[in-house]
């Protein structure tokens, strides 16, 4: 399959972070939270696709933990900044002999970006708990990231979406 086959077969649409997505599950059961808007679905899941022409998942953070699962195509590199401001990179893929991992947990509150560095596409799945809600996501703004992480700006700037 090629990228257009995946987009068509999974009914993917452009995502505001970059790439393409479609929601594959949203649990009917909800749980109380102290977040804006209160209750959240217990779990949500999506397909997420980066392509050679939409290769960057721009820097953002979520309040919920997100588990990322590699599914097909080329490996995807994650750029993470933890709660202490430490930068790390993890390659999500199936080539374990070259240090890739097939799944990656990104805890709530971490800044993250992802990039498809080679190939036509990389497909993954994401499970979010408590479930995804746009009120729980923050997309990075250049001035804020540069002020918060001045020593990391050169590493992070390629992944900050210019609005």
C-alpha cells in the first residue's frame, strides 16, 4: 500500500498538528476529571499517518498519557521534552537491532514532536487515557518555547509550527 491507500482506506483527514488521522475508538464510559469541561472518555484511539509531504507532527503537549504503536511504513522519530526540560529522541519502528521501539509511552505534560525522516509514510496508532479532548492539548508557540527552553531552541525550532 502507498500513503494514498492508507488515507483512503482508514478515512484519514489532515490533523492540525500535521500529518493525517482518524479516530478509531472513543469509549462510551466517562470518568470525572478536574480539567476544563470536567468528564473525559476513559479511552480514545486514533490512526496517525505522517507522509513525505506532511512529515512533521508539530511540537505540542497533552495532559493525558499517550501510548504510540508503530503499525506500518518507515520509522518515525519522536522529539520529547520531559517535565524537567530534558530533551530525548526515540525512533518508533520495528527495527529493534537499530534501536527502534515498536511502542512508546509519552506521559502527560511532555512536549513532543515527531518527524518522518525517510520513506513515503509512517503509520501508527495512539491510545489516550483519559481520552483525548482538544481542551487538553497545547500547540507550541515559538516565543513561549524559546523563552521556556532557550538552550533547546535550536533542537526544537524545526518542529514549532509557524502560524
